[in-house]
C-alpha cells in the first residue's frame, strides 16, 4: 500500500518549520527559502524524520520552486493568469 501524496497536500508539512512542501521526483521539499529542507519519498512513503532529511542548496531549491510554480523569494504559489 502506498500513500497518495496529492491527497495529503496541505496536511503534510515540513517537520522543521511547519511550512508547505512540494513534490520533486522522489523528494518533498520545503517551500521556505530559509529552511530548504528535503525529505525522501521511498515506495511512495515520505520519511519526515529531521535526522534523515537534508538541506537543499539555494540554487537547487530555486530550480525546484520554478518546476513547482512557486515564487523564488517566498516559496508561495504563483498567481495563474
């Protein structure tokens, strides 16, 4: 059995700062530019333990946020026009 991460969107948050997360391949990445914590997803199950998490480099975080349609300064969702 696996989790449907789309159903958990808005429920799962960064365990370090409590901000939203975006899915990027086999990772969940915190949207806060000050935090930039990355959690691995294995077999569709997210590992939300901080001791297993990693910090994402600022340049890599920016690329993740661009792919997710997020603002690069705040991590918030970009307005759709």
